């Protein structure tokens, strides 16, 4: 156990975490050059395409240190996007230390600050690492000062590296061994293993990544999943190096995977405790606090026959994405589906893409919304995550919107633009501090405005230099109204949004114009209206298409004509038939594309 | 149920003086010297290969298309027609059409074609506007069209078609109508009036000219249709207009899902034989085609799967304004009318199709959205 080091890498997107991880794997001989595909850890297709890490992954490395001992380094990857702070805390719970990787040119970013605090809260040893020191624009001294000023930890002995060239990586490995403590735990105590992650494999059932806190786990033993009380026999244990490598035992302090013939999708929930049937531990591990989704949207299959497959896919996805919540929803326009709760818009995007790609579904997402707190006239308080379910105004005493606290770090030259953005979003400034080369801002902002497009706009007004992190603060009364969208005079519930009264007309206009762009011309004219109650506030028409005919057909190559018509038909399959109108997927998310430029 | 339909013959001539940038037919720039003899021999070899399965079926039509068949000498055409007639019986009112380019007509040539047995000409006029003709890459001017028509008439060929396009780059409604008026003034028996389409694989597709938008093209279509109707040309298909009794026998046969032999480079055939519907296709590149033994030229000789037949039938038959009788569907596909009830019901519910007094035909909406109508019959 003395020779084990469990650690995570905390880094902002693009600060070089995956490159550093790859470098570790290479240095420790985890993969030969042929197997070394760039950025091994980001294994999901989506992660590679977006260049971000979504799910925790782990790799065990054998490292021979200068003291002559061979150490087992378990590196547990953490996501680097603001939406996924919950995943970070999960990964950190399995670690005893963390590397805080900061770009030597860009300096500290807000999410790293937040994640670093999570690590410190969990009692982890944080080792500051300054990366990309090979860049001409690198300013390690300034960045060290920033870490000390902004995060408030001692960074004097930060390790300077270039993950790209390998410079400083040997020294960093030594520092990991020297500074990160070995795991604690009692090898003789009853087994207590924390489930860090679980996923469903169609051949072997549930695979769980665990950290053994106390005791040990051997192949053939009967385990008990604490929350369900169900028992399973361990078929296989192993570690990722990053290739999966079977082993016969996982000892105290170790990280590895367990396969125990669990066929129920929810058989081994993330954060749960595994113990032995024959010798049970006395209590469950603390696990993770249940995260509250912030953004809600209805998801519906384009093809109603896919409903069962969709339900099954959601259950499988939920297994290793505990932040995802869902419950059945019926929409008058879109039929049967699920109202899903997400951490943020990126999370929503990723869930939808995973469902579509990994489970081959075509989905329509309704306009996303945040949760509103509503005080009814009878004194009860309810929470509404669906504009269609907003109670009538005569039974509503007060409607309250969620407010967040945003922490923003931005170079001084962009402060003006960021302040303006925050004010446009109805923000209230709480703090403004000049720290080294960055300004730290704290704002209260309505969550609805933040989750919809704040992040993108913040990036654009600061040319990518501003970073931010947010947390829910409280609910606050606000004059919000429901804006409905009518297509050919029929209200489409999935398109309704809740907006601030002062913005309603403008939003309605923008939304209707956007819808006109996004709905293709069809056989009949399509009227799009925005309305508050019975008052139509904006209207636009999608002109009727005149014709759709092949000019020529003379017994020649029919296959080309067939393909053309099949393509047309395929395009329509991606659209949802609402009444007699075909509405493309993007039109349901038109709300995300408005209010950006004035 | 499946009965043997009328048989037509299509012979393809794959060369043109130059390739037009909008054209997606199998046409190639002609070599210095076209090997006419050798090519006609090849067509006859194709015929000899196909005929044994179809002896005793009288031909209703022979169509020589291209490319530019009028690049071939009347002697070559005469030899081809003679040999065809020697191998297959022909119906008494056999239609023999030759496609011609107004830019390839020397004085006296049509008389010789007439003597060879050609009784109908399809002339690729496309436009009467010199600037448009240049933009379309045509080798002829508007005066050449009138000259060609004069040649056709004086050769004693009364039955001729003019191909005309609309929706051309920068074309106004007035310009489209002016083109059409000039065509009508030449009194053809038939006018094929097409909207220019950007076809994949053509220079126009890759570097599209700026074309009038859909609304303008539709307005042109409506006004041109009215003009054609006033002049006595009745529309019987999406792009085909004819004087009374002058509908194209050959094209009608396609649209009624009749059979046709397809001879020559890249030619397609459709043949009913032994209770199956076969599609044939021959090698496309003239050089490869000529270089291969006759059996090797046949790159496709395959039965159409029954589930594909409804689509293939409708793709053709619903182009006809007057539609078809359910019996025709049954006899040409061998399928039961009831097997396509769900699609028919849907098409009617959407206002695209009507069934009245034993005829099935597209509604006005169905004619405008024919692709949507036909797509209902796509399998899967």
C-alpha cells in the first residue's frame, strides 16, 4: 500500500491535461508507440471530437522511482468543463492527491479554481504544475504568483513541465511519489469499495470502476451492493494500463474494475459501496452527494416506434451518468417522451448525441428551461421544470427564478466587455478584485440567462480569455411570463419558453424570425406566431414551396432517382410532424440561437 | 397477373461535338473520326444478344438517342434500322425517332434519314436566345433551329419535337415566354419543356450559374403552360406537351412501365421475361464498351425485387397527367392492387392522389409535389 499513489489531474480545457496523461503512460511503458494513439484517455468518440473529457477514466501505471522502488500510480481522469464539476468531485473522492495543471501562458482559469477547492475540501494534497513552459509566451513566475493569489495555495515549488516535449515530466513523476500520500485504509477490515463509475457492456453486463478503501476483493468472492442489498459473484477483476489487464485481487488502496455478472442496468450505482456478503462492513462509504440538474428539456423520439428503445437507452446512460435525471412526459405536439434534467447545455448536447450515436435514435429536444419556484395562492410552493406546466396566473402568488453566483476570471483589457455582458443579463455585481494579471469578478445572475448562452458569449466578448464557474444561490421573485409558439394556429407545447416580461416582445420576435429560417418551405404556407396568453406578439410566415418534381425521367438509370428521393425522405424523417407541418430538430432549439447579437 | 407489355427499343449514340455543361446523359466529346461501322456493329451485337428471349414481340417504337445520333450518317442509321426490322417484327404504326442537334444538320441529311425509316425527329433547340445558347454550351444558334426545322419538313417528316428549357440563368418570365413563342411558331407536333436542373457530376452542378428562384421558375412554368395550352399543346406528362394524337409513343411506353431493349454504351433496358422484370445496363464508357466482347458489355442484368416494383411503377406512371388504371399496375408489376393500399390511402389523405372512375392520377397538388407522392411508395 505504501507504493500506491492515487491522483487526478485538475486542468482547464486546453491546458494540456490529456497530453500530460499520455506522456505519463508513455514514460511508464503503458503502451508501445504503435498502440499510442494520441490522447488515450479521452476514449469516447464524442470526447475526442470535442476535445474535452466527459467521463472519469482511470489508468494504472508502474513507475520505478529514483529510490529504486516500483510504484503503482493510479491516474483518475477528471472532466474539464464547467457543466461537469460533479464528475470531478466523484473522481477526486477516489484520490489522495491532485495535480493542478495550469497553462504557463494563459494562467489560472475559474473552473480550475473551483475544482481545486473541491480537492482541498476533500483533503487532497494538491501539487501545482505549470505546463507548456516551452511556449515563447510562457510566464511561469507570473502564473505561480497567480496561483498563490487567486487560489491561495503555496505554489513556490510548482513543477515546471512541457507535456508536449516531455520536459520536466520525470521530475513530476518523482514529485507525485514524494508529495502525494499513500492511501490509508485497513487491509484487515471488511471490504469497503467505492464505485467511482459504472457502465453497461452488452456482453458482460455492468462493469464498475472501484477504489478499495478497506479490506480487499478477490475473484470468486461474493459481493454485496450496499444500496440494493443484492449479492453477486466476482467473475473478473482488473486494471486499465490503459489496456484492461485481469488480476486476481484488488488490495486496499487500489483502483480497478469489477465484473460480477450484474445484468440489471441499475445494479451498481455510482457512489455506492461494495462489500463482501460473508463479511460485511458496518456502514456505507459516504459516496457522493446527489447532484441537482439545472437545465430541463423534453426529449422525444422522432419516430414514435422507438419509444421503448429510448427508455432502455436512457436507463443505460443513467448508469454512469448519475447527474442525468428523467421521467416520462407527454407532449401534445411531440407525443410520448421524457423530461430530462441536465447539468447544463453541454451536458444536454452530449446526452442527446450519445443517445443518437450509441443507441441509434433520432431525437427531438424541446426548448430547454431552468426550474422555477412558484408560490401558489394557497400557500404551497411548487417547482416547475416545464413551461407547459406553469400554473395559471390566478393561482400564482409569486413566481421565482433561480439565481446563481458566478465567479469570473478575466484579463483587465476585457473587463469592460464582461461587465456589460453581465449587466445585459440582469446581473448584480458582488465583488471585483484585481489579482496579478487577472480580474476576479463575482456576479449574481439569473440562471436562465446563464445556462442558455452566457458561456459562449463570455468567450466571445473576451476572445476566449475569460473563464467562469457558477453555483446555485437562491430563488428570487421575478416578473416572468410564458411565451407560446403557435404553428398554423396550434400551440406547440414543446416550444413554449419562460421569459422576463421586459424581454418578452423582443424574444418573441427573434424566436419567430429564427423559426422561419429553420423551418423549410413545405407544400403549404406555415404561419409561426409568438403569443403571451391570447396576445400574439410576433408573426412570420414560411412561404409554401411551389413544387418538388423531377423534370426528366426516361427509362434510364432509376437508381439515381431512387437515391435522390430516398435522401429527401430521409431528411424528412429527421423532422417531427406536428399537425401537417414538418419541423426540423433545430427549430425546437431555436431559443438557443436568439438574443445573441443585438 | 404479370403479362408481357409492349416492347420498344432504345439505341444510344454516346458522342457529341462537345459536351454541354448542364448535361448528365452519357455523352462524350466525339473523336476526330467516329467509328460508325464498328459502333453500329456493336449495337447489332447487343441486339442479337437480347433478342432470343423476345422473339415475336412486335416493336412499337425505336428511339435513337444520345449524345447526338445525327452525327451518324444516314447510311449507318439505315443499316441499323434494317437489321432491327430483320430480327424483330414491328407494329404497323412503328414510331422511329432520331434525336438531332440543330448544329449538325447538313442540307439533305434529313431526307436521307427519312429514307432510312426515321419518321420522327427530336430536335434539341433548348432556347432561341443566342446568349442563353452560349451559356448552355450549345454549338448552334437560334437561326440553326429554324433551318433544321425547314430541313425536317422538306424531308417529309411532319412529326417532330422541340426540346426547350426554362429557368435559365438570368432568364425573366418574358424571356421564357418569348423562347416558347418562337418554338410554337415553328409548329412542332410535340414540345418537351423542361426546367433546367443542376445534375450531380456536371460542370453546372459544381459551379452553379445563378438561376431564377423557385417562385420565379414556378411562375414561368404556369405562364408557359397556359401559352402551350392556348397553342393547342396539351400537357400529358411533367415536361411533355403534344398536339392531339402526337404524344410520343416511345416515352409513353416508359411512363406506362412498358418494356424496352437498351442497346449501346450506357443504355438501360427493362424487360419482362419468365415472370420477372429485368433491368439491363451496358458499359458506359464508349471505349470500354467497344473494347469488350458483347456479353461483357452487359454490366447489369438483374431482376427487380418485387418490393421495389411499386416505386418503379409509380415513378413512371404518376408522371402522366391521366395516370393509369389499377389493372395496368397489376399487369405490369404482377402485384396485387391491394398490396399498396396503405400508400394509396396516405397519398389520398394528403391530397396528392385521386382515384376516380377507374383511373388513378395525381391531383394538382400531387403534380407539383410529385416527388413527395412517389416517395410514399419507396420501400423501407
